[in-house]
C-alpha cells in the first residue's frame, strides 16, 4: 500500500499541474489558476493511504474530453502493469462509458480494457471486447494476437485455427506451422475422446497446411500402429525423414516396432543403413549396433561402432562401446571398465534431450510448444543438432 502511495503521489501532482494547464478545472480564473478542492481531497485520500477513493476523485476530476483521454489511458496501463488490475478496469470502464469519446479513442480504450480483463482472468469478457474490435476492423492485429493467446490458453483449437488464419491474412504473417500444430492438438483431443474419423481428418488438415509437420506424421504413425495398420504406420514414420531429419530420432524407435511386428527385420536394417549414410546421427547408429550385436555378436557390433565413432565421436556411442566391452571383460579390466561406465553414466545423467532453437530452453521430453518462450515446433532433439550429438553432452 505504501509503495502504491509513493507511485500515486507524483501522478496526482502531474494530474493537478496538467489539469490546471489545460483549463479543465472548474475553478480556473483568468489571471492565475487554482487547483480544485477535489484535487486536494484526492491528495488527502492518497496521504491517508486510501488509493481507491483517491482514484474516484481523480476520475471525477479529469473530465473526459479529447484532451484527457490519453492521460486516462496512461494511468490505466500504469495500474495494469503494476498488477493493480481492478483499478485499471475501473479506469477504462469509466472511460468507455463517456459519450465524448470518438471512435478511435473508444477502440483504444476497448483494447486496453480487454487486456485488463485478460490479466484478471476474465477471459470471456476479454474475448468479447477483442471480437468487437475485429468487427469494427480497428487494432485488428493486436486484437487477433490477444484472441490467439486466449484460445490457446482455453485450448479452443477450432477458434485458434480460425484466428490464426485471419492473422495470416491481416498481418501477412506466416502461420502455417502454428496452424498445423493446432490441428495436431485437435487430433490428440479427438483421439482421447475416441472420435477416430475426425482424428484422421485433423491430421490430414495439419499436413495439408504444413507439409513439414513432423508431429502430424508421428501421430498418424502412432495411431496406425495402435490400430495394427502397420504399412500405413511405416509410411507415416518414414515421412519424417523428408519433413525434417532433425526429428528422425523420434521416428526410429516406433519404426523398429512396426518392422518387428510385421517380421521385416531386414528391411529395417536396410533403412537404418540408408538413414545413417544420409544424415548420420546417434540414434540410428545405436539401434543398428544393437541389431548387429544380436545377429552377429559383440565383435562385429564393436567394429561397427568404432568405425562410426571415428567419424562422429559421441558420449552415447562410447557408453554403448563400454557395454559391449563389459560383457566380455574379466577381473581388473572389468573393474576399470565399470569405473569408466560409472563416470559416463554420471555425465549423461539428467542431460536434456531437447533444446529450443528460439530461446535455448532445454528439456528431458519433447514439447511441441516451448514451455519457456511459447513458440511452436522450436524444440528439437539435441543429438541431431548439426547432424550429431554435441560434444558437451
Ligand atoms: Zn523456447
């Protein structure tokens, strides 16, 4: 309260000076100005730590006319930024109720009040105001951004899609990647509701609007696999390679399940070799090494990893090499290897697997919307950054 007081006093002084200068006070004389008794009443309230009453006085004092609207707006924004949302709402509501406002000023006040409501968690009211701005075609881009945030917060993906499409037109902003993510959100929702035909429809729409939507392919593959549509799942998972090879690591494990379920182990091995040749990467290398170990034994698997690690050194590769060495080592050698293994396990422990390209946020699991900067499709598997696992990981 004391803190607010100290902030309000200078505002009161400025208001007094300003009101006097502009002649908005009723007690202005021709030769010199006098401050209204109300002004002192307001100051008194402030000094007695009654900011709400003080605001009442100042609102009354500052006659709303074309000259004082800016001051009201500034004061309202000031309160909102300080987290005094209820005071901001009162100020802006008072402003909107005045008939003196021209349409431009009214729109500006609506935009501010909408933001107050949003901050106060009154999303329905905020939504109505921003929709009103859209209808009047004023401050459209700002209103669309606000609406988009609201619909994302409410997880109303259908509305989010419509608003994002409008934003793309009004602000000429590329929104396809984000819209595809909204369709994926819809698909996941429908899947949880067991509305399978619309799941397929939503994923199709995601891919139509963004051919590079990896998430849509992964979801399509996952749902097909769960419904034992193996061939369809393989097609979907393999599509990831063309869409964005950075995410290949996400498709390889489920692809292995697909190929194993349908007894096509050889085709999978062939696929892994191709992928390794084209992009490198630790996940296909490890999966392939494990297959070689199973089929041909430890020695060929070790040779394979050594050959690969010469080209692309990585801690995960080293870790697996140790596993292979441990399975045959004895006595002292084994002890030393175990020690090494411990060190590497410690190094790998709690290492993030994903990193946001936009803000640098790191995570253990894949988020399609960055929890830190709220951007969509910016988190990528770390081991695929620049085609290889980073040395500091
Ligand atoms: Zn981020």
